[in-house]
C-alpha cells in the first residue's frame, strides 16, 4: 500500500513539474532567465513534494506577505564623490618600461605591447619621448604614437582657440574665464616645454601663450604665479626672443621682489647674450636685497668675471 502512495506522489510531482514548465513556455517565453526556471524544475523533479512546496512558499511570501517598512534613517543618499581605491594591475605594471627602452626593443610584439601600456598610463610627462616613436622601424608603433599625439595635440589646439576667442569677445574679466585662462597657461607651458610641435607652430603657440599671459596680467596679475613667469621666459629664451623675455623677467621681479628666481632669469638672459653690464647691475640689486644666492648663480658670477 505504501508503494502505491509513493508512486502516486511521484506522479503528482511529475504533473506539477510539467505544468510549471508549460506555464513558463506559454506565459514567459520572452524572459531571459530560462536557465533559472529549468533549474527549479529539475529541483522539483528530484525532490518530490519538498521542492514544489519550497518554491510555492517562496512565491506566496514574495507576492502576499508584507515585510514592513524599512528604517532608512541611517542610509545616506549623498551625491558626494568617494575615492575608489582600485587594486594595482601588477601584471601590466611589470610590463611597463621607459619609452626610450620600448622604442629599441627588437621583439616587435613586445615593442607594441609596451608602447600600448605606456599610452594607457600617465603620459603627461612623456609627450617628447612618445614623439621619438614616430621614427620607429615598426610602422605599427609609429602609428600608435602618431595617433596618440594627434589626438592630444588636437584637443590642446582646440582649447587654445576657444580661449583666444573668449578674449577677443572681451569676456576675460569673468571669473570662470580667468580660472580657465590660468589653467590653460599652465597646460601650454607644460606641452610647449616638451617641444613636440613643429618649429613654426611652436613659435606661433608661444606667441599665443604670451597674449594669454598678457591678458591675465592685465585682468588679475595675482594669478600670474612664479611658474607662469619662469615657463614663459624660458620658452621665449629658446626662441631667442630676448626683448620679450627681458620684459617678462622685469615684471616678474616687480611682482615678486623677495624671490631669487626673478634675479636668476635676468642674469641667465644677460649671461647667455654676453651682456656684462646689465648682468652685474642685476647682481648689485640681488646683493642689496635679502635674497640668498644659490650655487648656479655663483657659477654664473664666476664665469662672467673671467
């Protein structure tokens, strides 16, 4: 008698599983969780009575039982950004080598992989080195470098063009414009100092940088930091624009009289151009101030007195 009850239970369980699968195929054909329904049917088939009752209770609980209100008083819905600490990609970092070494690797596959790793990393300081890859004997590596530099420099040129347009429209007095101008000056100094542009474009862009500095100096000279003066001076000196370089060095000295750098820039200019009298005139100004000499300045003095 017990065997008949067990056989009847298996038969009823089989009918329940079949109805469940038919219900899924007829009413839920568009659902993507097909594997979930099939797995549930297999569990109900292997666990007679227990399996169907378990899933039935779960369905009734989810559908009809009220779980009450959640206490969300301790939950913070904030839009503040949180710093996410990602684990370092050690495998990738082990494969990164200096750009110069990546260019001289003999294995083409390794050379290409290393160049891609370099381009995916922090390239702010490596534009000049990446430009060396343009002469690589591997055309694929040269293509990587050319595409990267073209993209980076196009974005740079567009920023410069937009800022010059803003100045022409006489919007340079607005605070957001002044802030953007200040950031752009730093970015221009950073890129121009790496000399990745052609000689003609370098000279033209330095001229645009000087106009930006002039506009910022006129509107808010407090934003003209020592690094801005030093970077512009060095770029003008490289172009042998000595008169403009001297003018900015004098402005630097007038704005920051208690720093050594303004004196050094003028002494460097006169040292490189061989102007003895202006050099020693600046030296006398330095001695009259409370600014201390450094080793490089003392070396220039020694060489000029020969």
